[in-house]
């Protein structure tokens, strides 16, 4: 989008109907075990708040492994399903936390991130190392978009605006996040609280935090999603974790919703552990989450796209393979994709 268009859209915020402005007021949300009337929190005692001193301590002691300047583009042709095809669920890895899910009836995109940088500005901030496995222009159809939380590598507004222009899908966001999309002219937005389900899309807990600017920390909720996908009569559950640390919520999801057939689990952005462990899983945590969920199949996400933390670009893939071996997990249960590759989830054998 041209810079001038951003200025026009920003000016349009003042013209939003009063009802939309009221809908974004966090004080209107019900008080719960994860919302105290003004801020959201993780209800099992994990405090993800890091101070500026923590950030400074990390950066002055950082031993970050430099990533290469860029990666060769994967030339593998994604196996995108045709509309109406009855072949289970196709999961195509686009990059970072962006996965394109298709069954014979529906198409879903998770945390769409197609921009060059994860940043409020186009000229600085974490730059993507690997191009998207497919571009927006290559997406054949899109019914539903889900956003897990409002960090810039997960709520990429330029991508959301372009998807809205092309497809007019329905957008799902956790409580407190609709205002960001409404301000950009995206109106088909549904806010969900943890455990709420609308049209086969259910928001479930995650262990994380939120902030879009300097003064809005934890004023919006975060979460993962559970989808009911597949052919009528043989529906399967697909779980998208979003951004999360390892915690008791995986067992809670299994107990309350049942074991997923496919779990999209983040494996990157985990070093140094003292700083990242409460908000980002490492590969060993992802294997534990796979087991807690009882997932029939898991699919690695959130790696090899942008450098956010200290580990080398190849560490998540290598460390996941090591964790799979150490935990004696069958290799076939945890798929490690390349950008643009597709995993086909078939219904379980009767």
C-alpha cells in the first residue's frame, strides 16, 4: 500500500461510528479469570511482563547468531486444493505463523504476514529472511482469517487490508483487537473470548501477552484457535497455537475440546531462555505440547522467516529433530515443513 493511503486510512479513524469506538473499549468486556476489568493476563500465575532493564540486559549479553542475508526461494509448487475437493485437510506453510488451511468447503489463513518487515514502519525493524511460500496473489480463495494477537509479526495490517480487498473474508480476533482492523476499514470482524466458538472457529487459551504501542500493554487478549474442518461426517479438529509459551493450557484444551487431529505448533524465537521461555516455546516444549494435546499429527511453524531472537536460523529445525529423538516420539508425528510445502491430513482410520 502506498504511504499516502496509510495517511488517508488513519484520518478515517475519526469518522468511525460511535458504536464501533465503544465496541473497542476494554472496560466493556466481562471480568474473568484472565481479565480484571482493564488488562488481560495469564490465569495460571505466569507474568510475562519484561522491563526495559530486562531488554537492555538481554541485548548487552546477547550472543545472537547472524542469519544469512536472504534465502533462495522454494520453487516447490504448493499443493493447493481445488474448491470442492474432498481430500481431507490441506495445510500449506507460507512462513512464520502463516498457514493456509483448506478442506472441500472452506479456506482459512492464520496470522497472515506477507510484509517485508514486522514493524509499524516500512524502513526499519525485523526484516523477513525467507519470502512467503505463496504470495497473496496466488491464494485461490479465502473465507476466514484468524489473528492470534496484536504483535506486528502476527497482526500485519497491510496484509490484512490486501486480503480484505481481494476476498472480503471474515476476520476473527481475540477481545480488544477489532479496533485495529476497523481503523483500516475492515468491517467483517468478530471478537472472541477464550472458549467462545462461532461458525466452527473457537478461540482457546495461549500463554503470551499483547502490545501494539507504548501504552497499551495487555489491553487486548491473545490466544490460539481450534477449527472444525474436513468432510461432513468425518470432521477433524485443527489447532493453531499462535504465539505461546509452554503451560497448562495444552492439557486444558485437550480436556475441554478433545485431542486435535492436527496441531500447528511454534518452534522458533526461543533464545535466550531466561527471557523467552514464558512467551515462546522451544522445540522441546513443542514436543511436550504435542503430547499434552494428544495430537494425532503436529506441524512446525514460527521459524526460518524473521530473526526475532538469538538462535541461528537452523537451530529450531535441528533442535526439534533432537527433541523428537530424545522424547522417543515417532518422527512421522511431527511434520517440519519448508516454505510452500503442503501437508495432507486424512481422516483417521475407522
